[in-house]
């Protein structure tokens, strides 16, 4: 699997951005990949549209398409988001079911989890140790996790 000519595994080794080894599951597939945690992303969660199609994830049409703006925030940089998928995301022992992911064109990572996702799950991050723990009240009450 590669996006923009660079295998995801090579990008994982190259980049220092926080990322999660993630298993994506739906009725049609179960595949392991990496999710980028992006505090600069104002959307909940995004997935590369081509990647979703390659893995036969269910694709749904949005009732109200919306514009997604890049860094320049100029109209010519906008992409219209017309589709989404819902699937389960598993990282370690943390499972979120029925995650809505907006489909667009992404570079390097098939999944980007934005600030709203991070705020909702509120993971504890050890930057020096490169670990992320899901211990928030939301996760304990809504995400499938082992008893602690």
C-alpha cells in the first residue's frame, strides 16, 4: 500500500508526527494501517477516498456536501467533500465503532484523526515515550476496552 509513491510504512518511519497503528473493520474488510493524529485538523476524521474504495469500505453520499480548505484557506484550494464511510477503528485495546470518516484525497496516511476526535477521546500522550493511552471517561463508557 502506498500513497503518493511512498509506502505508508516508510512514511511512518520518516515522520515524527503522532500516529496510531489502526485496524479498520467493516462487514467487507479488516485491514491494518496507520492513522495520523492532527491537532491542526478541524474536522473529526478523514479517510483517503481511493484507499476506502480499494478496501471495499461502504461509501455513502452526504446529504449536504461541504468544502474542505487547505493551508492557504483560499477557494481555489477547496475540495468538496461529497462522501463518507462508517467503520470501526481499533488501536491497541481501544475500539471505536461506527466512526464517520469523510472521504477526500490524503497524502501519506489513509486516515487523519482531527482535533474534535482528539477532544472526544482525550488520550493521554507521553511524547518522550511515544505512547498514547485511552483512559478518558468517554472511552471507558463508550469505547470497547478491557476492564482495568
